[in-house]
C-alpha cells in the first residue's frame, strides 16, 4: 500500500495527492481515533514529539491527552518511545493497565536515521513478551513511525457464528 492518499481540496478545485506521513488528519484516521475517546499519552517530550500529530489527535477525540497519573480506563494509548528510554516490555505492560479490553497501543518510534531509532526486531521481541500482537506499522509523520499493538486475547472470547 502506498503512503499517498487522495484528499479533496475544494478551494483548489480538485484532488491533491498527499503523502500521509505529512498529512496529520490522514494519520489520525489511520490511527482509528474517534470523537470522545480518552487517550493516554506516555513518553511525551516537547523537544522531539510531533506537535501537529498530537494536536490532530486531540482535535479528533475532542479531549486532551491523559497522563500516567490518570485513573480512567482509556480507549487508546499513544506511546512515544526512543532507543535508550528504558525497558520497552515494562512500559508496554504498564500501558496495558490503563487500556480498555479492545483498545490499541500506538507505539511511535523515530524513523530510520533519526536520533533514538528503535530496531523493528526490538518491537517484535517486546510485544509478545508484554502480551501484545503487532498488527500494522506505517510512517505517521516526518520523523516518526507508528506501530499498532493489541492485546493478544482481544476478541478471543467472541463466539463464532454458524
């Protein structure tokens, strides 16, 4: 699948071909963020996190991010993670304690060549240890990639219809 999406540009009289890595609204759509969702943000750092993506997520959900002091169950977790931030398994397990049964953890990691780049194998090793499955990854913005992680048991109790 290409990183390009068509966006209606009425003021310009047609369609624009835009790189979704640079289009915050398209990225938020791919994240599956919906109105009224509660979203926990972990690992935020003013110096490197993408402010445009953060603002687009808040605008779509209609809520400000919750932080680790929150007591609410959340619909999704945004986890900004860099090489050297500590133990990824521990952070993923901690994030799960806040998450609704079917909510995703969106792991944002710096892209290849950026400071703090995280090897894909590190994510692939950490996810199952934390009880998660990796479902998708895509370039979320200029400097960050997003990886969707879900609890392995999510949906396993649903009965199959005959």
